[in-house]
């Protein structure tokens, strides 16, 4: 009987281990700057010229074996999307509305008439103590708490240099491969050490670690894939469920040709940046295929939810993602509409195509529900996202007319401050500097070519009131008029 208290003391740990063993593995691919049409998977109603240009068979496989979400959205710039993904908060609520890098320094350009708000430009923090950060309970910390092996590989970009959020290990990841404060690599080429020193003289963009891959001249996308597979193999060997956050630096600038895939596109007549982008896209797709093959080889594919999304639309320097208007940073669909795929064998019907509007912050509750984790009472933040799990697995549907809020109270790259609302097929854009509003019916005008604001003042007023309510509820930060020091009024008053 002397051993009974010891056995009873060990029981909770044993039960927790058993529960962890029953949880699905989760692989989340986050591609950087990949536009809605930058794949051979058609997310539009018809196949486009870019769909025909690019070769992405692994993404085609994901779409065939799972779900294609044709109306998925992120923020129009990177850090806001990544903070939303890790916290479930909309950018209007967490306030990290532009990209982060240098501590206490904003990338915002000076606006002619407005001052930008004091937004949390130092990014995400897991606890208080760092000025100008948003404090929240990160997704990987919650998963690690229930037994997951949490793995980050690739681009992090959650917090500024020298802040807790700059290191994924501070946010609940057990493993960090190549993640730091910068939002892009110095180079994708191993022979250049993934460094920008040769080009700009700045080490801030240099990808950390990966020394053996640098020495062997391995392309960065391939190096990250090899490390991701290695980490998954280790987790499977330990019989632990894993959460792999594989966030590729590709296809973000610098646009450098990946020689493994160049011949096909050169034969098609592509040159320069368009050639480089096509090879980079196929490199990311090879990574997806290699991970899927690893899951098959390790015998865990049937127990793994695989998700793929981009952090924003394609940048202005690359081919337009027609029929969408605009690009990365833009208030129009080209800035926020992104490719999204989900595969979960036995749960998600193969070949499902779903046109319900969804958001990147939805991935937080989606992953938690798949993992069997209820965030209630476990998180410091208000969660705006809605889980896709019931929606994609035959349960309760997400409402097609829930308000989707986009908020950019910043001035950068030629894009002035704006707030926007999607409500069903209707979209309202409010420009803070001038008060000008644009109204589009995306059901018949996906390219946002016909502004209906003048002819439908009733719809403008209706949507403006909803946007005003949503921004107020989320505590959205607003620009300040330089003329009198007053805040720009929330749309609709």
C-alpha cells in the first residue's frame, strides 16, 4: 500500500499524456506575400492567366483532398496578420496595424494632415512590461500546455528587435528555427548566407542559424523544409502530437530565382522578377509536397490537420492578381484576399469548395477546437475569430454576413489610413484623411471598378453604422488631425 500515494500522484500526468496522444497533429503553412491567384489552384470562379502560369501540384492535392476557401482574408500587411493568427484578435483590437522591426520606431511615413496613433509598434508580448506591445496568450503556449510539441520554422515577425515577441520561444514554441524580428530574408541563397550584407550593408535582415545549410548552398525554402521535416520526425518518435507553424519567408522580396525550377519558366518566356517569383512559388509548393510526403511516410497523415494561408495579398511589384483590384497594403480586395486550404482526413470532405468569407484570426479558434482546447478562462485577450471546424466538417455553418473589419490607421507605402467593412457581398471603405467612402457590391463587381457610394447612400449609411459600432467595440486606434489635435471620428459617428 505504500506505493499507492505515489501512483495516485502520477495519475494526472498519465491522464494528460493519454489525452495528448489522442489529439490530432496540426501543420499550418503561412506563405508570405502570396496573392489569391499566385497558384495553379483557381480560387476565382474561372481559371486565370496566373493559375495557368504557376505550377503548384501539392496545393492542388490539398484542394482535392480537403477544402478550398475562396473568400479568405488577412490584413493587407504582414505583422498584423501574424499577430491576429497567434491571438485570435482582429487588427482593430490588437492594434499592431503596420509591420514591426526596430524597437520603438514606426515605419509609418509622415502624412500631410494627420498624425498616426500611438499603436503597439513593438508587437506581441506574452506578458506585461514591454512598452507599446499588445499582451495576449499566444496560440502555441496554449497548445504546449496540453502536451503538444510546438515547432516554429521560418519567418516570425511577431515583435520588434529586443522585445520578447522577437523570439518565438517566448511565445510558447518549443522549437524555433530561423525565426526573429525581421519580416524578410537578406537572401534566399545559401551561398550568400541568407544575408543582405552583400546588398545593403545591414545585418538586420540576415536569417539566423541554418549554418550547415548556408555552407552547403541550400536554398532557404528547402532548408526550412528539411528542418521542419526533421522536427516532425522527432515529435513522432516521441509519440507527441505536434503543432508545426511553417512560415516561409517566400515569396517575399528579394525576388531571387530558385534555380531548381527555372528551366520550365524560362522556356515559357518569363524573365526577371516574374521568373524569380514563379520559381519561388513552386519552391513553396515543393515544401508543401515534401511535408505531405513526410506525414504519409511517418504514418500520421490521417491524424493531421493541414492548413495553408497567406499573410496578405501580392505586392505591387509583381503581376496583378486579376480580377482583384489593388495589392499588398491596399484597401481593396487585392490587399487582403488570400488563398486558403484545409485538409483533415475523415473530417473535411474532399474537394469541398466554400465561398463563405473567413479571416486569418479564425485560425486561432480553429486550431484550438481541432486540438480539443477550450480557450475560455485560458486567454488574456478577447477572441474575435470564429472556428472553421464545425463549418468545414458538416456542423454549424459560419454566417455569410458576419461583419469583417479591416483597419489600417497608418500611412505607409502610398497607402493612407482607412477602415473597411465586409458585410455579405457589400464592402464599404472609409478613407480617414478625407472622409471619402467607397461602396462596392462584390457579387457583381469583384474587381471593385464601380463605386456605388453616390447612388446608394442608404447602403453607405447602413454599413457605416456597423463599421462604427465594430471599431468602437474593439477599441480601434484612430489617427489624429494635426490641425486641432482631435481624433479622426469613427465612421458613422
